[in-house]
């Protein structure tokens, strides 16, 4: 078997990038429109109040809409997956997909991109929901469990792709971590730490 080089691994990353490069312009158009529309509607509900809380709420609502469009395009569009073309299947054994991905991958970049990409994608949503709604750990787990199950069910039934329990676990983990960070950040913004008086 020929020795694998760093260039082979980089080629894998480039191929993965090509598979998803179309997402960027589509998200820019659809997601940008969703962001502006949702932000405007959110701001309208406040009576077009010109204050930082109202602007912050409208911006976060718009960013949540943008994130939702990006997730839908990446996960729900048939064929928009590195595993597309393998045919529909179901994997309900915990870590039944992750362990082979980690141990059998020829290049470390493949599991790094796939696992890391899933975590980052849903952590971004958790962060936004934590900032906007103060989503706690329990609600974050339930929310992203529903999101993950919904995505996998759609992929299996409509997209003809695989439904994998590990993808749901990554969705829940990423979303919960993001929500925890977002809630902590929101508390810091709303209730900044008191400044100690300068001792003379």
C-alpha cells in the first residue's frame, strides 16, 4: 500500500470543500434575505424602538433565521453530504458510525472535518439560542434532540440518505455546548461584573 502524504489529506479536504462550496452563495442570498426579513419583523414587534436591547433582539432573531437556512441547505438537500450515493440506511448503535470513521479513515482530515463540522454547525445555533432565549442545558438537549431526529428522519425518508444516531448525538452535544456558552455570555452582557473601587 503506498504511503499517504499530507498532500493526499489536503486533497480530501479540498474535495469536501468542493462538495459544499455551492452552499456559500445560496446561503448568502437566501440566508441574507431571511436575516433581514426576520430582523425587521422582530424590530417591528418592539414598535421600531431605537434601543440597544431592541436592536440586539432583532439581530439575534435574524442570525437564528440565517443559521436555520444554512442548516437546512447543508443537511436537508438531497445529495448535499459526503456520504451521498451510498443509499438509505439506518445506524442506531451509539458510536457505530463514529468509531469506524475515527479508526478506519485513511486521512485524519476526514473525521476532523465531518465531526468538527457537525459540532461547530450546531454549536453556532446553540450559541445564538442561548444568547437570544437564555436556553439552559435541559431545554438545549431537548431542542437539539428534536432538531437532530428531525434532520435524520428527513434525510432517510425524503433525501434517500442515511439516518445515523451518532449525528443526533453530535447535534445534541454541539447545541448544548453552544447554548451553555451563549447563556453564560448573555448573563455577562446583561449583568457585568462590578468594578472594584480603586484603592488610594
